[in-house]
């Protein structure tokens, strides 16, 4: 199944895994005007990793970037040049990835195996016993995994020894797209349904539990609440989206939900110390004041263009679309600054800033690095 099919598929079974479903008659995407080219950006390099057939999330550490293909090719690239630091073909289809801390790369296969690589060699593997679509988190000498059944597992990064496992319960419906799994201070923050939970990374014990959104509706589909990947972090504050429900900011130091706004979207957020930005399910992009949630601006210029989650790069908001375009919008008012093209296939991952290079990956496996002129 290719990336576009994955994006538009609904999964039904004893454990129902749901992705963002679109109607048969898709609305016409907003037409793109002439490229204003108000900001000078050039394509610095382009390489290919192989077709991306799973919900890829890029991971960077300094000026190095980890990428992977659906067929199981894993590579660490020098973001300055696009050249391989190392590359390996595992020949095992991937379901989740990549996690990277500058030393180790972690992915999960379609057969539910966690694979960890270093310096172009497989270091160890572990059978998980649960499906995974969320990229593993490699941090603090450990590898953390969030299963689709909401099992959270921790492994020693050097040896692969399981350190702990926590089962938080599962609902009838679970979102089949990457969920929240990140570090904040000395705590592991995990999305469990509509709640954000803080776990002790040493033993998995619960430190805090914050309701981001509550289930609503009369059936299981309407009640579905998850926190997708893509977090706008500033210190101890994490701003996230609740799938097709709302977005809001959490103070993990209190801990408490600071504010929440209704927003029917399914991709994550980006932000800086002042602003939080996200796109709803129709491709309407909105910016909010981080501390209050007050609206800053809204734009329909990219409506129905099947957008990725955004990235915040300096004074720009960067977002990809289904036609392989990468749009730079003004953080101040949402106006278009410039637009870059890739290979014409959908941008398959959230744009990432690695060092001074903006990197995107397309459905066809094109990896493109852009730099300011």
C-alpha cells in the first residue's frame, strides 16, 4: 500500500485501526497563484531512499538526518550535502520510523519487530507483540516504543534488554497514524487516547495525567480521541492536537491544560515561544497565541491540498502538500512567501530542519534539502 492509499484508508477489525478518511468526491484543491518568491530558497541537493509506504517521520540530530523507505532501506544523511553517512538495506518492510539520537536509529517492521542500527550495522532486535505506527523514541540511552494497543515499552539502547512495559488499556478504535511520544525534561510524554501522560523513563511509573480532550458522540467513530504526533514545545509547555476534536497547550510543570480550541484536524502542530500553528482537516491553516490560544491569523490559500503537519523555521511556517509542493508562509500573517517543488508526488513527512537545511521526503522516496540563498 502506498502512502496516498494509507492516508485515505479506513481499517476495520476486532481492533479497529482508523486513519484519516476522505470522501470519494474530493473537494477541488485551492488553485496556486504565481510564486511570489519573497524569500530566497534554493534546492541544495536531492537523493532517493526508495518509495515511502508507511507514515514516515524524519529525525535529526545536529546536521545529520535519519530516513527510511517502506521496503526497509535505512540511511543516515549529512544534511549539508545529502551524502550518506551510512546506508543499509534491511529488506524488511517497515511500519514505523525513524527514531534517531545521533548514534542509534530505530524502526519497527510490519512483523512487529523493533530494529536498532548503529554505524550501518544492525545492533539488536526485539519482538514487540503489538503493531506499531509511531516512530520509536531514542533518548537517554534508551529506546521507547508506543504500540497501537497503547502498550509503552522501554529498552536499553546498547543491549536491547527490555527495561519495563506498561499497558494503559485500549479502546475499540485506535488511530492508525503516529501518536505522541516525546521527552520533556526528565519525563516521557505519551498520548493515551485523549490524555497526555507523563511517565518516569526509568521504570514507567505514572507521574502525571492531563485530559487534553474528552470523548463525545454516540458511536465508536465519533468517540475516537487520540493525540497525533507533531508537538509544539516550548520549555515545559507542550501544544498538541486531539484528533478531529481540538488543539491546546499543556503545562507539564503544573501539570494542567492551559487552553483548548475546537479544531477538526488530524495532523500535528508546530510553534515557537510566541505562536502555535496547525492545519485542520480541510487544509485551513491557523495560528494562535501560545499563552492564551487567541487567534493570530487564518488562511484558506492551501485549502483541500492534503497538507502535512507544519514546521516552524525562523519567521516562516513550512508545510507540504499532496502535489509535492513545499510552501513557506509568513509566521506574522500567513501570507505565502515562496514555494518549492520536488518530484510531483505527495510530501510524505513533516518538514524537518536539520542543521541549516530544510529537508522533506516524498512518497516516491525523494529526499530534498533546501537552503536559504
